[in-house]
């Protein structure tokens, strides 16, 4: 589409899917258009963070990543799709606020959206989630595999491989405590929210005791949070949250989304989930 700049809104340099007509969509260069889909559930995030934490962070990060891509690859058009507030989080539906959608439905949603693009010859689709539950990723990854084999679409979910290969621990500034057990509504998420949405972080976070669980341990799979002693709904040490770290972590997320997309369009090999994570994910029942 030659005149993409003319439909950018003031102060925004990306296109929103819902604002385009079919005509404008049909004029896009199929080989040079990338669609971004933010998707994460409404899910309890401890007593101190909002249920939309994952969706808010990932949606903001995608917008920033698109700005980076527009300057690095101006010949490409990036389209932001409306954020989907859905995901699998059955394990903490014992708290009000969590809405869990089955892995199968997540798969069908991603596949339906991707295939609607693939049917019209579009080639690049980036599924953006901050929610790392394996039941959620199972739905996403089985949709991605189906899309790639059926439509020859290049599709990626950038955060899972980054997160599960412990890249964040390798790259983050030294903190003086073990960050490998920060899992949910934890030090990291509370820090990003303090940076991005300070008015949405309840001050009670300062008094929350550290608590740790390995949710992917076979012993805990299938159990709900309260059954494994997570009475407040967080895993990690939110009391340590720090807005400066939040700024680093947010920009790391932005850079990672942008670089995974650059790799995708330049045909580089995608990051992969580690073997043990793939094995656990595949062994889970569809639920
Ligand atoms: Zn989260």
C-alpha cells in the first residue's frame, strides 16, 4: 500500500487493523506486511496488580516494537490487531477475576485469525503474549504449527523461547538476589507495572512476603493456586519491585519483540522452547 502514511493517526506510526477497510487491506503488499496479535488472559495477579497486567504490558510493548520496526524496515507495513483478552489460566480460577479459556479454544482462535490472513496470501504473523502458562502456550504453538504447514505462513511467538531459555536472567542488570523463581505477579511484573502504570499498583505490594512454587513441576500440574498454598495469588517477591528495573524489563520486551520479528522476516531460524518444556507441554491433556 503506497499511501500508508496518510492513514496513520496523529502521534501514532502504526496501522490498526480495525481501522482499515477490506479495500485497504487488499492493497497491502502480502510479502511485506506483518500482523501483530496481542493475546493474554484476564487473570488474577496477586492482591496488588490488575487482572489485565499481562495484556496491558504486552500490548504496550508491541506498539513500541512496531515503532522500532518502522524505522529499521520502512519497506514493511506493521498492522496491530485488536488485543484478545483470553488465555488458559485454569490453575488460578479459584480467585475471582481469572477467566480461563481452554487450550483447544486458544488454538482455534489463533488458527482462525491466522488462517483468515493466510487465505489471502499474507505471510507474517506475530503472536504476542506475556502469559507463559504451558496450557496457554500449547494452544498457541499447535496453531502456529498448523498455520505454517497449511499456509506457508511465517508465524512466531517471541516471548516463550526467551522466557523459558532463561534469557532474562542472563541479560538483566545484577540484582543481588535469585530472580529465577519470579513467576507470577512477581518482582518483574510488579516492577514493569510500577514503571508503566504506577496508579494501578496497590501499595500493599510492599508488605507481601516472598513465596515460590515451580508451576511446571509434574507434582503441581493440574492443581489450583490455593491448593498449593498460594493464598494471595502471586509467586515470587513483589515487595522488591523497582520502577528502574521495570523500565529495563519493558525495553527488553520491546527489543525482543522487534528482533524476533526482524528474524522472522529475514528468514532466520526462530527461537525455540527448550526440549523439556516442549515435552511437558505436549504431555498435557487438552483442557
Ligand atoms: Zn502476568
